[in-house]
C-alpha cells in the first residue's frame, strides 16, 4: 500500500463496534487515528493530542458532538470538524453551520466518501505541511551552501525573503566572501530562476566599452561597430543582471544605470529607439556603498534605488564553524569530480581551518580544498592542509598548526614569488589572491620582489 497520509485524526463515536471498524479503515490511510466514546472524552483528547481533523457523531451521551465542536472552536478555531449522524433535523444542521463545521456526512457511513471528505477539508493543512517541508529542505540546502553560523542564518533569511520579490539588492563584503555566489542563489530562489542570470564585473571592462557592454549598440555607433549588438541589460530580460564592482562605474554610467532601473528602458549606444526590459538588478561591491555615496564617490540616488535591501557578507574569519562546514562541502564536490572518496577532515586539520585567517575568504578556501583533494589520503591531516596553504603540494613532516599560522601566509608568498621569478601579478594569480590585497600582504611582511 502507498505511504500513509501524514495526518492525525480524532474519531468520536459512542457505538463501540462502529468506532472500531471506522478506526481500522481510517488507519489504513492516515498516519494516526485517535478515538473517543463521547464529546467530553473527545474534547479531552483534543487538548492532549491536537489532531489535525476531527470526525464526530452528533448524538452522544455525556456531551454531544455540537457541544464538543463548540469547545474545539474555542481551543483551535481553524481545526476542521466533520459531523456524522443519522438525524437530519434542520435544527442540528443550523447549529453545525453556526459553529463553522467543515463538512457533514450521513450515516450509515460510506468509508470512501468519508475519506474523500477528510482529504477535502484537510487540503489546506497538507499544502501548508508541504510548504514547511520545502522550506526545511531549502534551509538545509542554503546552510550547506552558505553556512549555519548565526551571521549567515540572518543572511539566509534575508536572501529567502528578498528572492520572493523583484526588489533590487546590494551585496557588500570583502573580495572572495561569496557575493556572486549569494547573488546566484537569490536568483535560483526567485520566480525568475528559469530566465537568464547574467554576470558582469564592471571593474574589469575598459571604461570606453562599459556602456556598450551594458546597453548594447546599433550598427555604426562607433568605430568597429559593424553590427548591432544587444547589451547585458537586454540579455538578462525577465531574469537577473548581477553587476559586480558597481562602485567602479563612472558617474555617466551610474546615471544611465539609474535611468534603466527606474524606467525599465534605455537607448542603446547610438540608438534612437528605446529598448524595454524587465531585468532585476543585484549589485555588489567590496566597499561600503553608503559611505561611498555620502562621500560623493557614488551616486546617492543610485545607491537608494539599488539598495532596496543591503546584505553585508561577513568575512570567513568571522564565521566560526562555517569554515569547516564549507571546507567539507568543497572537498565532497572536488572529490566527486576526481571520482574518489572524500577524505575525512581530522581534528587537527579542523583546528587549522578555524585558526587560519583566510585573507582570500571563500575563494581561497575553495582553492585550497582543490589542492588538498589531489594529494590527501583517506584522512585530511593538518600537515596536508598546511602544505596546500603553502602551495607546496606535499610536506614530509607534520606541521603544528599553532606554530605555523603566523608564518603560513609569508611562506606561501615567498614560494609564489620564487615560482614566478618575482613577478608579483603572476604570484597573486597563483595564490588566487586579488592583486591589491597581494601588494598589501607584501608590505605587511616587508617582502620585496624583483
């Protein structure tokens, strides 16, 4: 037989044989069936068990079904009550209507009709249960992807709520903190998930090309424009456009973005006809855009237009146990690509994961886990992790986490510079560290390159 319906029922009937027969039939279809011999006993069981649906006879000793229904209404007004009786007097029916009885079935009971009636009145309850289960699955999935620290729990709730809207979002946080990942999750949780999610790093496009990239151009708009081309705003129509490094946009581009977001239409470069779009914007910056706006380095009106909600991602070093949870997830994913069993993370490796400062945040952690997955055995030890952090691949002796943490970063920098012949930009790329941050690391450790 198929899986039982996850409902608890209360069946109230004063005739013992009928009560037992109906209980057996209902128990074949529903998860739990409680019984009572009269209205008083039924009300007591309701207080104790809180069933989802109540089915009751009307004419019973001690307390009839109508009086019991009145008591249930005081305790739980939304609980569906189904009344069954052989009596059809108008007085009973009117009282039942006044009490808000969900349905009425006649005796002798037709079990198929009774089950259909229960399913009908319980449909909103089952739908709510399915919704809660979906939310729980979604919560577990988001925690696995983002972490379950208190700081990230709040961000998960913000992401879920904003995803259900078309509001614009600003995501702030250090480089590598996971801003693009969070933006993609918000898109995947939204009703736009079946439409494009388009990503662009504004800071990586030459200033002369930003407008054309975002808004498109017509043929002949500038030298080299041999054909018309759609911009990213149009490519993301009905979907989401993720504008990373939005603070790098020039004042002129900021003004055009503001107009496009507010009016949902714009002119392509060199065009005379406006393009209309339904594009949601999620913007990101590793700076505090509100401070940038107050200082005049970013348009204040654009900040408020894009910042229907501002989410600030904390750096990985402030997220406690999240680093171990995320490291385990990355290990599992990389091991799956390598067609191997994911190594177990030892206690000393977990300690090192927590104590490392992770200047590159999640991006650095993911890169390190890729290196680890290549060389670690069945168990990932601190020595394996330290070697990956150093960029060596393998070490021959165990490394004590507390002793190496202050030197790991410096050693990794030296190795990277040596491997690249002192070329700073290539060394930064090798370590998967933003070049500006890499230069600050050099200054911090008083290191020079040729």
